[in-house]
C-alpha cells in the first residue's frame, strides 16, 4: 500500500527524474529517488537523493536536495529500439543528465548532431545516448510510448495526410527563404562538439541597421519568448542595439531599446500558412504579452481554439488559431520547422 496519499511517483523509494531552475542546468533532468517529505509544513516539497550527482569529488556521498513537486516526474519511458530522424526533439544523455535538444543532422558514422536551444550549442551523440523527448502533463506522457495509445487507423491516416501536406508546403517555403538567405551571406557551419559561437555565420547583411529581427532574453520570466524589434545600430562585434516594436520604457515615452549579442537575435521567421488546423503535439509559438512564446498543443478544443502547454512555466493556456504560428528554429543560418512526431 502507498506510504502516503501522494501520487505513485512521489512515494518514498520511487525512482524519479529531477529538473533544476539553476542557471546552466535548465532543460536538464537527473535521475534520483524520493527519500521523504522534509516537513509537514512544506506539503509540496520532497527530499530526493540523486543517482549520479555527489556532494564530494570522490563520488562517495550522493547529493541530497529538497525539491518542489513540480520539478519531479517519473522516469521517462524509452523505446528499446528507435530510428531517429532529422528535426526530432530528443533528450541527449550528457554530463550525467538528460538535456533537451533537436536533431540537426544524421552523420555517416550513424551518430547525430544535436542542437541545444538554451545553450546555443551543437554536439555529436550516438543512438544509445538519445531518447525521444517527452513531457509529463497531467499525469501522463506526451507523446505516449509507442503502442500505449489506441488510435483508429482511419483517423491516423487523415491526420498523417494533413501533416504531410502541411509539411510539403512548409518545406517549399523554407527552401525559398533559405535560398534567399544564402545569397545574402556565406554560412560557416559549427564543428561537432563546439559552441555555435565558434563556427560563426557571417550575417553582416542580415543583421544590419534597420533590419527587422526577433530577440530573446535569458532573464527569469522571459525564457522561451521572442519579441519583434528593429536593429538601431551595430554597437560592436556581434552586438546590436535593438528597439522593440511593442515594449515601452518605464515612463512610456518611447519604445524600449536593449543591446543583444548574436546568440539572442535572429531574423523574423518566414510566414507558414497552415492548410488545416494545428494537431495535438504540434510545437507552436503563441502570441501573448506582446511576444511569441514557445509551447506545445496539448488539446484541440475546436477548429479554431487550442490549449497550449508551456514547458518553461509548466502552464496551460487557451489560444485562438490566429494567435498561433508553427514553431521554427534558426539553426546555422537556416530555418528549421518543427513538426509533430
């Protein structure tokens, strides 16, 4: 019988995965075990012991921490065998934890290049070091492990046909936009295992004075959001002064201006016209509070309304079709569109 009234994965002795909001560790999950509740006065806190993290350099004393329940989940399921593909969202095992990324290239040796959005890095991994990325939402895994979800073949065929059509339209659009970008600049791809900053893409003609761009911030509360702006001037090597199109100064006398480096700025993504409504698990950008926030369609409410789940804040919100766009990533000077797996 359960030792407490908590969910099964929060029972003492349960093996779990633990996330951290500390700078440099966001987007990673580490395995551990539930020890106990530290105090009845903290109903949503749990004492956990990590499996591969230690308090001492010798690795003899496992690290213990008190963690909030929202940062604890069961061990993520993993297929015994899987053929990974370009643009799939995956978790890569690195430095004793699982880190969220996206596959950007399949190499001839059978390994894969994985790009990490948060750190702007690209590293090489073998198939055994990867698993399909999943989210723990309302007590279940999304997407479910293969074979867990019963879907009628007719519905599946219709959904796949719609997705295939949308994908073809998107790819053709991206080919044209990426071809235009190539004419404007020479791309120098980052080498395997190196920071993207070490393999710079010459973008002088794209990131120039007057260019319309989108910028992002690492500040708490703004993670995963992109805001439109215009480059006012180039202030130094790979640094730009940007004026927001919608954010105002504290005294509301002018639009806010901020400096950004090249890791936090990108061109405005090309418009992708959806031939049909979004599907469950589609990765999208939702327009909220004057910016575009990265999320996932968790529920289709109607032909024009959806529930979107935001990983950074672990929240769900409702949006109209017109308030959403298909999520795209700016990787190595090219736009890569996200598709449902």
